[in-house]
């Protein structure tokens, strides 16, 4: 993967699984109606392969935090976003 200074910022649009009944439902007929949630997640691209994509919400010079892995079959679209700090993600760009 690219170095920290050139990691792309991306949005993943993906279909998620959901628990829509907690405890007893509203009856069998009412439970026939459901929706699959369409989610939009934004983060720094950490890795991508045939199994899916991994993004991080936060990163430092040597570590990452709050990662999300989305399986490839759930992904609808990956959008490259403009980096608000330019290409480098370092202290000089925060001033």
C-alpha cells in the first residue's frame, strides 16, 4: 500500500446487514417487509484486495485507529474524495 503521505481519502457505499427485530416482532405478515440499509462510510484507505476494503477513521505517523472492513460483495461503490490537506498528512499542513 502507499505510504502515509499518499493514502487516499475514500467513501465506501455499501449494503449492510441489520437486526430489525429485538424481542417479539409485529407478527409474521408485518415482518415480511424489510429494507437492507445502504451505508456511506468515509476514511483513509488502508488496504484493498479481492475480499474487500479496509479504511481507518484516524491515523498518525505510525499507527491507525477505528478501522472498518467491508466485504467486497457488500460494496456498491468506492469514491475517491479530495484530501483537504493536500497530498501530505503531516503537521505542516495543519497550520
